[in-house]
């Protein structure tokens, strides 16, 4: 039977965590955020393979949907809310307008969204459709906004929270974070592959100093994102703490850590914008 996939349940949880019990006259209730259609629902993105119909638009209009059809639903409904945050009133209408604007701008974290059906005035129903097939929807969308996701993205388990995190950040309900999902992934890779236990790895030392903004020897050096500086500070603190520890098999520990820092992993960890800076700096230091 049609099921709610983990990646859409994660979006639902994120929205409810920050909009349920939020200050204002009308928070977002759990019953107002739905994924799977009711038992009578047939056809459309709220249905999995057991409930689609012949010629179902949620399957036949895109190869991404045909390739991704499973028992998982691929839609999310968000109901009415009216909360106060960031000195502003934030409603379902303003939320919908913000999301549609991000989709229209083809923001990276919107590209798995097929359509948004919504109303800005509680009367006229509009539809943003990535495939340009439709411009409206039924009257139920006057009081809820519908998001359809391409089925292949749901099947792949791709995280759909970044767009909604950005919205919550924009209205002050999440700590401000202007990094893209790609930058988050890069930071995670850096943290895994370039953290060193005792500070003896030269690449790790260069990375740490550059991230802290303390090594600007490259002429076109650009300051790094504050979050990266925070991570680097934590790495430095860890290095300091471990320096004074008496490990009985310290050489083996260091050897194991450095063995994981292969050239391939280091290359993966460096984004294009910083790659030339790091390469030039390493060349300079090796030549010194």
C-alpha cells in the first residue's frame, strides 16, 4: 500500500518542529501536514504505484516520474498558519510565494520539485509547474499548499529539507545559514578527511590556518565562511587537547589517521573555488 517516504517525513518533521507551537495566532498543526492521500484517493503524487490510474499525470508526463514510480507517495500538503517571527507576520500565503519564487529562479534545492499548487488570497488557486503543463488547481488548495516531487528523487532518498530550512532561516526560526547543500556536503567531507589528531599533517595545518583566516599569503586569498572557521576552531581545540595526551600506541594512531588522507580524498574535499589557492600554496611551500 502507498507509504510515506523517509525524506518527506523528514520535511514534515522539520516544518512541525519550528511552526507547531510557534508564536502567533495560528501555528501549524500536525493534522495539516500530509503526505499520503486518504484511502479513497486515486491518482496523483499523493499515491504510490498501487493507487495510480491509467494515464496518471504523476507518472506519464516526465521520465523522472516513470523511472521513480514505487509504493512511495511523492507529495506534501502544508496547511494554514499565521506565526510571528523576525518582526514579521508569516503565513501560508507568504510561505507559498517564497517557495514559488525559489522554484521560478531554479534554485539548486528546488530542482526535485515538479509543481506547487497554492493560493495567495484564499480565493484564486495558482500552480507553478516545472513542466509548464498547468496553471491552476482545485478549490481545496485555497487553504493548503501542495508540493509534488519528481518520483525519482523520492526513490533515491534525496534529502528535500534544504529548501525548507532556508525558508525557516529567512523568517528567523532557524539559525541563519546561507550555505548551499553542496557547501554543507563539502564541509562534512573536509571535517572527515582533513581533521588530524596531532597537527603533524602539513595539509591539515594549511587547511586549518586558511580556514581560520590566519594564512593569507596567496594574493587572491578570500575569507572563508564563518561556519568553516568555527569547525576549524574545534579541530584546533581537539589537536591541542590530544597533544598533551599520553597514548601508548601513538605512532599507530597517527599512521592510521594519515593513511586515510589519500590524495584522492583530499582532492574531493577541496571545492573548485579554493582548489587553485590550495594548489598554489602547496607548490610554494614544497619549493621553499
